[in-house]
C-alpha cells in the first residue's frame, strides 16, 4: 500500500497463519480496498480487522481453505462475536474481480 505522499507500507499475509489460498484471497481483497485509501492509518485499521478475523478463523475446528469455504453459520458466529466489525471479504473479492 502506498500512501498519498508516496510512502509504501507492506503487510505480510503469511503472518495470518491461514491456508495459502485463504491468505491470497484476503490479500487480493485488501489490495482492492486499498485503492481508495490515502493514508497508512486506513491500511493499518483494515489490517487490524483482518488479523482479528484470521484469529477467529484459526480458532475454528476446521479452517476453510479459501473464502468460498466460509459458511453462513461461520459468518454469523463472526458477526455475533464482533458485532459485524471488520473486513467484508465478499465486498473485496467482488471489487478484485472487477
């Protein structure tokens, strides 16, 4: 992510300790969202939510391999625990596909 002043900031999706396909999909969603950001603070806030989401996924009995493995029940559990805060992976993947 490069801010409005041209300073880069990198995020290591391997640090999320998720299956490789899931990490790649989240990275694509992150990149799609970042196109509208002008500062590192937006990126850092979104990264914090992604980290929280990854911790939630890693706490599941079975971590989905990719976003298409997320069930409605899993997402309801996420929303119940976190009040719906955090990234919307579906929104990001649609933006990435556009």
